[in-house]
C-alpha cells in the first residue's frame, strides 16, 4: 500500500493525511490537537478534508 492517498479524495484518514504532508502520524495528531490542522469527527473516526490540508500548507511560512 502506498503512503500517499489519491489526490482526488475529499476526506483523508490521519494516516493518509500524514503521508500526503510527508510527516509522521504522531506529528499530525499533535497538529490536530493544537488546532493547526482542522478535522471533522464522523462517529469515533477523525477525517481531514483535502481543503483543510491545503489551507494548512498555504499558511506555512518559508524558512528564513
């Protein structure tokens, strides 16, 4: 199984979203807990919208 999820999906699992962002799953959960990456809850499951991933990346500032 590939670590990246298809780009045409609307919702990603945290594991898939971490793969898309090329970060660890634990790091993604920390970003979610801090409110940096928004997510939705569907029952007991967490899902991240593609648009929320794009917004997070757009808000990152380049290294000096």
